[in-house]
C-alpha cells in the first residue's frame, strides 16, 4: 500500500532512509556528460543538505576526458555490467532517481529493465539518440524522462556557425515562445529580456534592466519578420553545383597519379624525338607532326637509305608507340575507376562558397547537419568512417559526404573550406578537432570555426593563442536538463546564450516553504532568475501578473534561470523537512 508521507516527501525532494535524510541519486555513465550531470547534482541542495550521488562507471576509463569518478564527494562503484547485482551495490533500492547516460540506446533500455527489478517506483532519466523510442520507454516506465544530449546542444552549434541566435522554440501554456534579437521582433511580442550580447567578451544574462537586453524571449504570432529575413539570407547563401568543376578536378587528380605522369613523360620523349627527326629531314612543323605520328602509331615506311641517326630515332619512336597505347588505356581506366571512387567518397566536389562544413557525423554532428539542411543552408560533411551514424541521413538528404581525415589539407580543400562561411568541428576527439581547425585556419585566416572541446581551460588557451573563440561543450550544454529531469523538475526548454545555458522551468510552490505568503516580486533575482508566468491552482496561466500578488501554496511559477539561481529558488519553494522520528521533544516547563 502506498505511503502518503513517503510520496509527499519524495515530491518535496527529501526522504528518510536508514537514518539518512538527503536525497540519493545513482548516475551510470563513463563520459563527459556523466561528469557534468554529477557536478550539477552536487551543486543542488535539498532542505536536508547536499544530495548524495553514486556514480557507476566501468573499471577502465573509456575516454581521455573526465567521467566523474574523480569528483570529490561522489561514491564510485566500478562495474562493467549494469545488472541487478550492480544496482544493489550502488544502493538503488530506495534511491530517488537513476540516470542512464551511456551512448548505447539498447544497453540503456536493458539497464532500465534491470533497475526496475530492484526499485519499481524509480524516477528514471535515460539518454537516447533515437528519441522516437521515448513513448515506448514511458509506457514501460511511467515516471521517466528520455532526453538526447545531441538534440539539446545542436541548436547552439548551429547558431554559432551561422552567427545567429540558437533556433530555440518551445510551447508552454498555450503560447509558442522563441529566442530572438529585439531588433527583429515587434515590441508587443517581447515576453522578457534575456541577455546583453553587445560585448562578445562579456555576455550578461538576465540583466536587471530588461530594456537593455538585445536578446529576448518573444511570442510567435505567425512567422516573425526577423526569422523570415534570416531565412532569406541563408537561402541566398546557397550555390549551385558546377558539373564542369567536377570534371576539371577529376582531370587534376588524374595528372597526379603515376600512370598519368608516365604518359606525360613518354609524350615528352616522343615530342623531342619528333623535333630531332624533323630537323634531320628538313621539313616544316606540320609535316614533322605527320611523320612523327605515323612513325609512332603505325611503325610504317622503313627506309634503309636513311642515316643511322634517323633510323635509330625511327626505331625509338616505334617502341614508344608500342608503350604509349597500353599506357593511355591504363591511364583512362585508372582515371575513370578512381574518379568514380572519389565521387562516391566525396573526394571530388565542385567548388562551393557560402556553405557550412560539418566535421564528424556522430550524434551531435548528425543533428547539426539536419538542422542546417532544414534552414536551407548548403552543407558538406566530413567523416573518416563511411558508415558513420549520420552517413545514411547525409545520403538521403543529398548532403555530400567526404570520407577522410579532416586534419588533412586535401580533405579540407575537397570540401572548399577556404570559401565556406563556417566550419563546425564536432568529432569526439579534441586533438583531431583542434588539428582540423588549425589547418582550416591556414586556408582562410578569417574563417569562423565552431570547435567542440570538453576542457574549458583548454578552450580559453586555444582562443588566446589562435583566435578561435567559438567553442562548445555538448555535455556542458545538456547536463542541466538531465540533472533537472533527474530531480523531477519540469524543464520546458534549455536556451543557450553564448557559453551560458538558461533553463525554462515550472516550479511548484509547496505549503510551508519560505516563498509561501510572499509577493511575486520576491521570485526575480537579477542575473539568476526571471519570472515568466504565474499559475494559480485551477486557473489559467497569467503572463503579466502583478509583482505585488501574494504567492500561495499550490501555485506554479514559470521561470527562466541559470543553474545556481534555480537551485536557490527550489530551496525557497520547498518546505524544511520535519524532525526525524525519535527526536526528543523540547521539555515543557512545569506549572
């Protein structure tokens, strides 16, 4: 039978188990996403104190970057298999939530089934690339959330590549809201100011003066003028393919091959001998060409009365003719075969300009490529694996895929990097990403490069040394949404602004919390939290509530906040836990 006190405690964010009142969360993962989710959880405080986190990782590291096992204050369980025994060792029974963050959709599903055997009433957050499985997962696990880190982070990479804002749209309480420049929307459509980005080196989010914000959250009332203009600019950036350029590049690659060089050398020998023969015979250039071709290709007209030198030249020309015909045949066959292979692998491409080059068709690269294609931007993809995750989608969309190492100059030239508008490097290897970015900068010093790097300090040093200032971390952008879902908080949207990630969240006000009975104006904190809407129990959402209105238990606050601001707000909307059973009551004075 369900325990009402336990359910109320779980909703409030605290539970008593084995004398421990702090919430307990289990995280399974071995990459940077697990690291940032763990960091986000440890930065969260419940009324009983900082949450407890148990991290389950393989015995051996699977990547060079941190995976959370070295974070102070985390209990680490080493296990190569996520089964019931592993989950019991991790203390999953009675835990408040489980995050499955491995990059294997099927493996995460199997681990979720095993976890359900240990703790049936479990808050479950699953990382999946194929988000179409979300409905199936939620049918099996009612209290679950299925998220894709690639889907969350891709808009930030697209925005950085185009020099525009991230194309973030979300629906809430009957409204469709989106991120926009204040200059591109009507003033009556602005919901709130989000950031001041006039100084790229110092982006200020959620400023106290909303009128100073040039980046706003606006309501979509049809197609916004700014979006329409941006779409037209992107459409003009597309360029038609040039078949003649493909042929010329194929010929150029032919002349770099050994057979082509041999043919050229042999033709040179024939030309020299023909010139010598013409001088010996005393004929003009047209007759000399005729005699040379006849001697080379047919070997006719032997003449014993010729001088020895002329006879030697004629014999050499005949031998050269015998070698020339098979060489030409081999060169043609080799050129055709290699040209077909190069075209299939994307090595031979027409010269382009105004396009975007995406390096790495993994989870994030595939999402970025698809979103750029949807916006009408011409895309060229590069991956060293012809069977990469996004290769099939690239072929289906007609996006050219160049198979090769993006660190090689030949590969970058094949993608016309020197004339593209941006290079997005999102493979999982930081070293390979940096090498590709630097080689691309050597082709075009002013090229906009969007670089995926995990280490923030490393990114800052690269920015200072090489001027590559646009770097993104998929895990850093996605981790707040995963952590919030694990904490059972309704994350409506994640809005990337520069290197910041803002969360749009609906927060319930519980009875007895510090905000109960205070005015709505107490919710906002400049630089941390901004109130978007207020909802009374059983009433419609008010998007322009009076800040003097008193907050009551049962109200729901829709806010946009940074992680630290959201943590502080949650402390104020959650009541303090009651004293544990067995605590002696204060002694009453005797009458």
